[in-house]
C-alpha cells in the first residue's frame, strides 16, 4: 500500500517530554577517603552543596558511631547571619524539631539520631555541609542501626 500523501501530518502516539527538572542543590566541594588516597589516611569526610530550592535532603533518620557537624552557611557577605532560607531538622529519637533561619552549626555527638532535613524555603542560595569525623560517609559506613 502506498504511503498517503499527508501521512507525515498525522502524529500517532505523540510523546510529551517534560521540561528539565530545576535542580534543588548543586555540588560544590568536599573531601573523601578516595580523594585523599595519595596522601594517607585522614579520619575526616566533608561535603558542601549549594542549596537552590526547597526539598528534603536524602538521608533518612540515622546516627553515627562518631561525631558529626552540620553547617548551614549564608552566601550574603553583607549579612552573614541571615541564612537566606528556612530549614527544619529533627534531632533525637523523639524527632525534636529545630528550625534554622540563620547561619548555624549543629554539633551531633556520636550516637545522636538526626534527620530528616527539610529545606522549607529558599530566598537565595545558601550552603549546607557536613563534617564527619570518619574516613567514609554513606553506604552505611559509620551509621548505627
């Protein structure tokens, strides 16, 4: 059967592609065991990301077998105390909620349950980071059940 003259104008099963999802954070810098492999062992792991939009940070509630610091850092050099957004974090087995709207450091002693971290509002990008006093982070490394 010959192809119809105007067949090209009939689009069967059209596909709609969704617009690209705007990222909620961007990697900035960090340090890991892999990056330090050529200089020896350091029991330290840190990472910072630029927070661009509201979202929930990936980690479920957990605790570590070592101390950890969480950083929330303003990007406004004229007002370093104003975070530029609002973050909520749960601490302890009771999920005690803390709302962060200023630059802050959260000191988590070994064994203190923490997370989830909800980025509720972003008026301007800010930094979130962690410093874990262990060589590895993730994949259950240094995470207590």
